[in-house]
């Protein structure tokens, strides 16, 4: 479980020189994000000033974290790289594959039974290659990382988009696809386009019903789901310093919902308190010794407009509690306006469930604030109108919350305490109260609320709020309930109001845990055997993708023209499909089944140009593959937003799709496509999307001259024989073109290892 204090000290030892050098090279004061980026350059000290949003830069991350759903494919890929041990400290966390249904005890037992093959695989690969293993029930990756591994000024990558949570402890922590993690595990640099910088100045102080969650709900409303794309969000100001470390974690966590590369905060006393409370006095001391490098330069925060690409200012004293949703996390509504807005939009007013916890909001402070509301319901004899579910973020937080009587308060309201795992946040929720596709409303303190995300029902309207607000709304049972204004009727028929929530930042008796759930790897794992059964449904060893033949791609057929939002959930759905994350062929049966076909507005219903018949996307694509016909997927804006799962790139690749041509990409997905040897292109003129027709054939007439910064020309042949010629842009640099040539980045790594 031990964090690597020597590694942390090494980072700090070189930080002063690297920051000074970077300041010299860049020729101006530096933001915190720049200090961390420039002190983690693969080549050591800075020799050049990088241009934001343009230059690709190689970095040297300090740590890697993987969750069980993405780790399967990452480790299957790493096994192919021919290495004995991972090159940097790495951990695997079993949290996504545990279904929430009856409560922790029963659910964990049944997950251990139903997913034993996968957990055993992950444990044995971890043991063999020097990876720390957190077993099922130990907690959610990001909470466990914050409690054990995150450190101010560090750089981490993780195979989950909410890796960004560690920004709460002053890291630059970035969600990546498994293929990126494999590079770093194999001792290679990690490449990223130097991000833009958004500064968020927080003034004032939170009070009453307003929580750190409301800061990010507000930011999401301002920036929208695309507004942070390609940028690091850096929070600063007295308001930032006044918040707890875990509150900062919540804000950084949901930076993923605005598409930000990551978010971070400068080192301050709240972080020192958190490090000490989680038994990392030595990390706090080491950080204190270099603290001037663990925050942005004074001048940067005095004149932020000069140094950031965009600046947002929020006065915490004036900020109101919000609920965001449904179906998108950027639809921000102040609680006071929800009643009107719900009526206008015909959102169901009655709330069925209030869900508290997840990696976003299960700190001690969160639980105490929500419990202070739940306790009032008990004391004031208010019967909760909605069901309650609690997902503790880690065994340490669960154990401590139980010891301090917090869980008992929720249980007195008949809450179900689920396993310390993702559960309803990732569709792993066997909901007993509603089956089918009934329209209904839930509120939760998680981060995402895309359609079908929680329970697979496209008509579940999920709203995101702070844990205390979720508790209040669940108790009232109404979406339009505003606890600052509205009264409730208790069991004696009296009108009562809920008082403002009260929280405790860190447990006064300290954190405690009996079995945190960590299994250390063997020092020498060379004799550990990793087993994958040939007939396994869930795990499949990989075969390398075919390299590019160097020819122009001709005669490619349109597989689907996706309309509107097409997230990685639409491309490779979660929920029941999570069980196939380690089996590429089986999981490919969910390929693009959530994407909406622009020609009929239906999901998983596309025309086969071979038969002229309509069928599901995977079935039609498998026919094209059988006939050796290449295909193209066309998409709208921000294609592939959402998560870092490389399955969304590997599945189409495995099934024979050659090109994804869209109006714009989400960053991680674009990189994932490149890693898997796919062509990810964007329309030079967005309006050309409208030219694409259902029976189109694509000829890529100058692909043979594929080169950086050179547009590609595509001839589109329509069913009536007419043609359009369009230009497509790409962001491939020379090394990425090598990935394309070799069929995948992994093929290239293997070749270089063998040399
Ligand atoms: Fe798990 Fe949800 Fe957090 Fe993802 S966002 S790690 S699914 S709790």
C-alpha cells in the first residue's frame, strides 16, 4: 500500500532547478500547471517554451492507476510488450465490476463469484509485473488514490477519466486510454499536446447549503461539456484556500465533465491537513520544504488575464446551490429555479432515489454534511419519500464512517449501503423499484448523468447535486424542493424546515480501517503464472492489428453517420457489457449500438450496403469485414466525449472500420484511435457533414502521402453516381503516423523492444 516517498522526494529535489529553468526559458512567471508540466519533461530540464494547444510534448509521469474494467485490456496489452516489471509505480483497483443491488455484504459476495476469473487475472498479472492490487471492496480508484498516493506537484496518469480527481491534492493527474498507460508501464514517454490554461479565481467563502460541488456545477454551466477541451483548469484565490482538500477533489473530479485535460489547485494548509490525516506526515513535510514551487507564481494570480487563456471568476459567498441535468452534466439550474424549469420541460417531479457517494463525493466531510440532513429527518420525524443509496469511496472511509455512527444515521432512513465501488455510477445497478423504460427522476452526488448511465433506462432523469442537497431532495421526494425556502410536513402533521448542513472536514478520532484491501506484489514475480482460458467469455489474449499497406484507401462504405451526442458510452456501452472488457471480440458486439443513426434517428439500426437491409451496427460491420470491405464512421461534435476507454477505439478497429470522420473529437478518444492504428479525421468544413448520404462510398485519394499538417482529400461517391470532394484535417505528428503505419502504437513498441 505504501506510497513511494523516495520517488516523491526525488520529484521535489529536482523541482527547484526545473522550475527556475522553465521560468527562464518561458521568460515569465509560471502557473502551477506549467511548473508541474515543465518539471516532468521526459528530457529533463526545459530547453524550449512550448506553444499551448499546438506542441506535442513527451512527459514522464510519476504514477499510474488502473481500474478493473480498463485494466484488463491495458494489462493484456502490457503483457505483449515483453517487459518483466512496470517501469513506474502502478496500482490496479477493482471497483467497476461490482453490481449494486441488495447491499454491500451480498453484492460483494456475488461479484467475487461472478467476476472471479477477471479479478484473479488482474491479481496474478499485478503480482507478476510488480503492480499494487486493490481487491474488490477496497474502494473506488480515485478515492483510494487520494487517500494513499496523490501528492502535491506530482504527475499521474490513470486509465479512467476521473483520474483528474487527484488535482484536489495539487497533482496534474490525467485520464488516458489503456494504450497510453501501457507506454508508460513499458518505460516509454507519455505524449500530450501542451494544454491551454483556464484560470478560475475563487473569491469569498462557501456557506450554508452551498458546497464545493456547486462550484463545479456552476463551472460546468459556464464552460459546457466542451469548454475545457485541451485545457488544464487551475483554481486559485482565497476561496480556493478556504475549501477542504476533498472539496477540491470533487471540483477537479468533475473537470472531466467539461472535457478538461485536468484541473488542479495550489498546495495549501487544507492539503497539509489531509496528508497528515491520511498518515502521510513525511509527504506533507517534503511538500512544505518546496511549497513555493507547488503553487503558481504570485504575479500569475495577481494578473491572471495575462497568463491564462481564459479566466473565470466565481464569488463563493454569492454562489447558490445547483442541480445539473438531466442527461448532461452542464445543464446547470440553481435550486431556487428548478421547480419552474422542471415544469417547463416536463421533468418528473417525484424523486425515486437519492444516491450519495461515488469517487466524486464520498469524503468524510461529504458524509457528515449529508448525515447532518438525514439526522434532522430522523429527529424531526420526517419520513424520507425517496429511497437512499450510499456508495462509500473506500473501505477506510466506510470503516471510519461506521465507527463514527454516520452510516447508522442513513440506515435509520432505510438507506442501502452498497459496496465501496462504482455501482449505480456506471450502470452497475440492478434497480428493484423500476424495470423497463418508465420515465422517472433520481438525484445523485455522482458526476455523470448521460442517458442510461445509472440504470440502463433511457427515461431515467438523473440530476447531479451536492451530497447534502441530494439528501434534502431525497427526503422531500420532490425535484422542486428548495430547502432554503420550503417546509416539509412531518409524521405529526407539523410544518418543519431543514436546517443548514453541518460538516466535519476530517475525523477528529482519525481515519481507521481493519483491512484496507491492498495486496502487494511479489518482489520477483517471474514465476507467477497468468492464466487465460481458451474458451473464456471474458478474457481473450490479443492478436496484433494489421499494419497499413501504404496504399490509398478506396471503396470504403459508410457504416453509420452518427447524429448528435456520441460519447464513449454510445460507442462502447458500459452496464452489462463491462463483463466483456477483457474480451475484444465479445465486447465488439456492443460497437456503436448507442449511436443515433442520422438517417432514421434510431440507435443500432443501420443500412447494409451489401444487402440493402437494416440491422444492428455490429452485425452489419461484421458482414463488411467478412467481405473485406473497409468502412467509415461519421460523427458530430465532440465525438467520443466521456470516458477514456480504449475499447471505443479498439472495437471498430477489430471489426474492420478504417476511418472515423467527425466535426470534432474529445481528446482522449482521438488519441485512442491513433494508438489503435485508426484514422481519426475532422471535416475541414463542418458543413460537409451534411453532404454524407446513407449509401456513400469514400475514396481517400492522397492518403499515401499522409504527413503532419497536411489535409487529406476524400472523394465521396453517392448512390446516384454524383460526387463531392472534401478536405479532412488531422492532428497526427510524425511518431503518430508511425503508429498508423505499424497498425498500432503497441506494434511499434514491440518492434522497438525486440530491436
Ligand atoms: Fe466509478 Fe463513477 Fe467514479 Fe467512474 S465516475 S470511477 S464509475 S464512481
